[in-house]
């Protein structure tokens, strides 16, 4: 069983074909192999809104940028998990 460093806790989980990804209270994205070996760790840069995985792909949506009373700016990262690397692409979404 994999345990996170204290006092870090899981905020979201997504599983692909050969990996499992978790975001944590420390603002980190941790990607694990099928056997529980941590493959990658990176900062997600904001509060996680959603996370999903399919096959070798992973998507993470976070609250990002400056917020106003009538608008929420979201940031998303999409990447491929495999061959020992995670490739992430970031884009900003705005409702304006």
C-alpha cells in the first residue's frame, strides 16, 4: 500500500491503463505505476476541480489566474503517461 508523506492527503484520483494519478493537499500531482512505484511528481498550481484518465492520457483541471466575482478562470493540463515521461500542456479557459 502506498502512503503519502504526512500531513499530505489525496484530493483527486484517476486511473489509466497502466498508471494511477493522484493530486494532493500539497498541490502536487503524483503519478504511480501499476505496481505502486512513483513515476512523476509535479505542482498543479491551483485547487483541483476535476481529473480524468483514459488509456495513457491524463487531464487535470484547476482553478487558476485572478478570480472576479462573476468569472472563474480554469487551467487545464493534458498529458500522456508512458515510456517513462509525462508530457503536459497547459491552457487557460475564461468564460468571457
